C-alpha cells in the first residue's frame, strides 16, 4: 500500500517514513502544504498521514482537497496536544482517525494497519478470494493449505488488485503503486507485464483459479470464480 506522509518536522517525517517502510509500506513524503497538494493531485494513495499545522497552509485544506479527489483514501490527522478543535474539524471533514503529538511510533503503525484493514478488507487480517488466502500481517499467500512464494512486487500487486476488487486498475496505477514517484522515470510498463505474468503463473501452478484478468488497452481487474 502506498502512503503519503505530510509533516513539516523533518526528523519526525523521516522517523514516520522509516517505521512504515520497515512494515513494507511504500512511503512518499511532503514537508509543506503545496508539495502535498501537488502530490495528491498527481498520485493515488491508500492513506495519508497529515499534520494540521504546516508552514504554508493547513492540513485541514489538504483533507478537503483529498476528499474531493478520492473519497476512498484513508486519512489520519496528526495534531498537537492542545488542538482539540482541529482534531474535531478534521474528523468532520472526513478524516478517519487522529493521533496526538508526541506519540509512540508503534501506535501510529498499528493505527495505519487497522485503518487499511477496515477500509479494504472489512477489518480482517486474512483476505480470501476464490482459492487464495492472503495473510496481511505476515505477508503470506496460500492456495488452500499450500504457501506460494511471491516477490515483494508480486505480493504488492496482488494485494492492491484485491483491495480494489471490482474496479479496473490501469497499468499506470499499478506502476505508481510499485514505484511511487519514480514511476515517472520508467519509459515503459514492461516491468508490470513481467510481474503480472510471473504472479499468474505461480497462482496457476498452485492449482488455483487465476483471478487476474487483463482489460485490453487499460490494465487489470480481479474476477471472482
């Protein structure tokens, strides 16, 4: 899952990013309002963590913009201990949760995971589709009782597609989900084709119905058996 962290304190920004990257999240960062606004207009995120008090604007404005662009993106507000009004306003604007500074990094990671489970997988750590079970806490994938070994990119693609079950996901969105901002450096989507091909082979070899279907000229979608 790809996250955006908006925090003007560089040390805290890096600490949050390092903690979430260690949990296999793809993290992008912004230290100010306008950088964050540009990113949410250019890219899609599963979740954003946003500080209310930014040097050139308010995180509340980012929440408003985010909700207009993509209501499915989860939002966690970061606020100072004495900013109850801002917390409540953030929740009223559509934020899902808030955490007060100073906070324990393990608590933030737990809140991120819980919010993503609620939004994408009905609150469960285990995601099932056809014969495939994904254990999101351990990042393991099983076909019935047999574990299949996936690369990080293959796992991330499969989970992203299943989290967006019923929607056609463009090649651009998949590339962005794997590479983040660096997607702009790619001159083709060959690496996406390669990951999808290998992923489908592994699923089929384990004896499962392949749920990944190509949508010609657009991208891919998950299909139920």
